[in-house]
């Protein structure tokens, strides 16, 4: 039998669901409301500060969509989509005016906004996409020029001794022969305008209605017009709806006269486009084909929440650009027409959406144009509409910009759009790069150099860390950072909230609405030195959260009250610097003043209900009051009116009030460990009899340790910051002790469980642990 001890340097690796013999020494069996910091050890999580109670009409079980806008240092907003409407608050809880006509409410009408709506903020525009709306075209068509504009006769050349003839419905209406050029005066009679005058005169005399200018004549008749000129039809040109070459058009024309230029005669309308004459500018300009649909039904495309200059917001239908050139062949509908959109994103100065298996991006710099700008050529700035391709159907759920590339996520496959130069329809394409299962409930999020996304596994979720393979920049891989906690995070993670400042990811899940699952990680010189999972619990239902700067903002339901609360991750601070003697660890905490002193009962009354702005007192659970001297009064009684009473006259004093929350950990079963070239393993060939455990703590006010045995015995040991024999030390006055807390165990390692908790409003920081045991090696056979 040998007396041994082992030291655990820190507890910053969170929990593990592996068998205890496989766990690292730094891992725990359970950790709730703890924050695993690489500098200060395992701490009690930061408290939440009550900012304001909102008059949001949300019922228990509702699933609103909460979106945060971080415009700049002074304008930050929380947007709540619920009950078929939009409410906006700044981060002080002040409600903002949202101008919204009834006509646009239908677009956000859904009982499941969290599942149905996708949100993207670009500058002062917050785009809102409803994934259940199929994009449609309106009945609006381009003018039907072809049915009313008639036919054109254009004298392109004047030749000697040629006969220019015009036929309408096979009947000759004009025949003019130019002189043979034998006389010098004949040169004036082969001028194209002169010839056109003669033809027009004959047409009118033969009952044909015309317009005539310069060297062209428009025949208004709807009959079939043909011409001949004795010069292989190169001198007298006729056209009505189409022409082979643009060079065959006259320099001028009737206003808005439209014609299709067919282009390459070797292909069926290959390279064809449409032009019409603009008489104001005296130019032919490209236009859209007559009598085709040109406009999207804007009510079926994403809408926008726009910040106005006066600080109000307007939710409105957007003015999407109409089709201005080409026809259904040369400038076809975007592939999303007739289908719903699944995501919206911004990439390289283009607004983009996904629909089924296609990714569609707007014209560069023109976010509202999905059409080509010319049908005559494919420009680098034109919109892009490309599919993701593989051997199976891949419906796109989300688009993510990561490492300067664009990624498409389907349920089982990831695709990448890479381009080393200008992103254009000529170069853009998607290639399959990896195959990992990805949840359709949650947008993948980029944090630092990695990307994270959840993967559903029955009743639980795993979180994948997507990264670039070292030294191979074009190769990607993913690893499961929840492999050691496979049954920890409940299903339906709907939001991942990263903070590179704190090296954390927060996961919100519909499977546990009162908790935030936190992943704390740290890399040093490319090596992961921390991978810690735990959870934070709250006495309320969490609707949404976001990191803005160094604070985590929550929209949380406590009882029947909806609050904005914040958690400040700054180091060595006080949330209320002028009031707190030390940082008070209470949830929904706030300053409390305005007490009314009752001289008869010699007590001061404080109205909590009014102070918090609560409609009822259902969320006043385990309330604690911190006096101006730093003493704390736990589990204060709140009467039916929402009031509390404090003995003494404090009418002019400011207290801190809030709800206690419990920091809890359960240590793993202690096994002697050995390190064999970096491989940690447990000694299993002997008996481990625990004797004492020494906990190292720093700047800690209070905690208690429970040592429980399988036979039902349970012992409690408290660290209270008191010095034995010192009757002057008051608990709570200076809750800031650093030292070692030693307690006995005296039991075999696998028959005892050791837990630690602290529900006092005092700081806790556990640095490390040393444990002693008697180790007996099993006898060897002979």
C-alpha cells in the first residue's frame, strides 16, 4: 500500500460523457453555470443585468425569431418577429417605430417565424425572406409593339437603272425606276431620300397609309409587305418584326419602333436581341421583347426592413428591377421563379439567394437586379444563376461566406464556389467539396478560422468544426467537437452564437429552452489546448441571444415577463460601479432605490414590481438583496403586491437586487493517471482509496462540497471565507479569499461522488486540485 497524490492543474476542459477511466484529469462529469477560463480557472458564470421589461405579446411556448442589428457603436437593435408582426427595440429596451402597411404583413404571416424566415442585414437594409413563398411573375408585359407598329421600307441604296417595287398582300402598290445615269442630273434622282419620296407618293396614291421621314417609309397596313429592287434586295430593305443585321437599320425611325436583330444566321436566333428607336435621343437602344412578362411579383420576393434617417423603420416591398432586354431565351427567368427561396446572403458586392439546387446572385453592385443587362453579350457584372451538381439531389439549406469563398450547405453535402479573380457568370461554378450531415434548422456560423454547424443525431445534436486542412488550402475537413459528449445537447439547435473575443460558441436549442450550451475553446500556435462544453441555466425561456462587443444580450421570458438582459464578460468589473462593493453574482439584477420607511415597524419598503416593470410577480424566485454595506439577504420574501421589506431606514440608499443561481460541478471518479508520451491512461490494476482532497481557489466568496456514498451517507463541507476563531469576520463583507480548501473523503474511489455548488451571490474561481490516496496493487500470480 502506497500513499500517492496527484495534482490537477485546472478545470477548464468542461464535461465528458466518456467512462471515467478515459476522461482527462481536467474534465468533469457535470458543470452548470460555470465558465472555463484559461487564465482564471473555472469560474461561476457572469451574472445577467436586467435592462428592461418589454410589452411583447408572447405566450409560453412561442418561438419568435430574434435578430440583432449592430449598425455602429451607437445604434444597435433587437428585432423580434412574432404574431405576424415586427417589433424593434434598441439595447436599452426603447421601442422603435415600425411603419408597416397591412399589405406587407402577409409576407411575414407565419406561426413559426424561427423556422420560416431568414434574415440578412446589409447596412441600413435588413432583408427578410419567407422560405414558404414561391416567387412569381406578375401579368405585367412589355408593350406589344409588333401588333401595331406596321412594316418598314428603307431605301438603303440608290442605284441607276433599278426598279423599286412594293407589294402589299401580293398586290403591287408602287413601282419606281431610277434613271440610267446618262445625264449628269441623274445623280440627284438616286439620292435615297428622293427615291423614298417617290415610293411614298405612289403608295399614298394607291391607298396605302404611311409615315415618311428621311429615307424610310412606314406602312401602317397589317398586310404582308414585300419588296424588290433588282439589286438582290440590297437597295430596298423591308422589315417588320425582325432583321438579320443591325447595320441594315436606317439611321432614324419612328419613335419606339421595335425590331429583333437575329444576329448569327447559322444558329436559331443565336445572339439575337431587340432594339427600338428612341426619337428623343435619336438612337437605337436595346430593349425587351414585345409582349413578354417583365416584372416579378414583389410580394413573393424578399422584403426589407429599412432604417430611416429619423430613427424609425419601414418594412416594405422592394422595387425589384424589371426585365429590360431580351426574351425568354436570351434573358430567361431566374431559376427561382415558381419556387421558394431557402436562404439569402451577400457575397462580393452581390445579393444572393438559393432555391432548390440553384444559387442566384444579383448583378454586381445592383442588389435588386436579377436580369442580364444586355442580351447581346455576357458581361462580368451580370447576374449569376448556377446549380450545385452531384450524383444526387441536393436541396440547398444555407449559403455561407467562409475563407473568401462561398459555400452551399445541403443536408448531406457541402459545395464551394471558388474564383481567384473577378466573380462573373463566365467563371462561377460550384464543386462538391465535402460530405457531412448538416442540420437544416441552423445557419452554419464562422468563428475565427473555422466554421461550425450542428448535425442531428436522434434526440441529440453534435457540433461539427469545419476547417482547412493544414498545408492544403483547398482541402476542407470537419471534426466533431462534441464527440466526448454525444448525449448532451438536445435536438433542434436553431442558433449558434460565436464570439472570437471570448473564444466561445453559444448554442440555443428548442430541446432545452431554459439553457445555453457553451463551447469554450482555445488555440495556441495552431494547437487546440482547450475544448470545453458545459451549459448555463436560467430561470426562464430564452428566445434569442447575440454577442455585441463584450456583452451577450438575451431576450428571455421570466414568468409572464419578457426581458432584455445583458451579461458583461469584461474582467474585474462591477456591473454597478457606484453601488456594488464587489461584483454581485445574481441574475436579472438591477439597482433598487426609492424605498419608503415605516417608522412604526422600523422597516423600509421597496416595490420590486414597479422597479422591474413587471406585470406580475411570477418571476420573483429566490430573490436576494445586497445592502449598501455589501451584506446579502438571501431568499427574501416578496409579498402578493411585489414588495419587500428591509429592517431599518434605507429610504435614501441604493441596493442591488436579483435572483440567485447555482454554480454546480460534479467531479469525475478519481483514477491515478499516467502520461505516456502525451497519452493519458488510468491505473486499473489496483485499489484506489481516497483520503483527502485539496481545492485551490482564488478570489472566492463561498462554496460547499458534498461527499456522497453509495450507502446513503452524505457529508457537507463549506468554504465561507471565515477564519476559525475570528468572530469579527462577517460573511459577505469581503467575499474575496484565495487559498486551499481541504476536506476528507476516506473511501474507495468508485463508491463516492463529490459535488460542489454555490448559489450565493459571490464569486467562485477554482484553480486546481490535489488529491491523496492509498494505492494497493493487486497481487501477482506465481
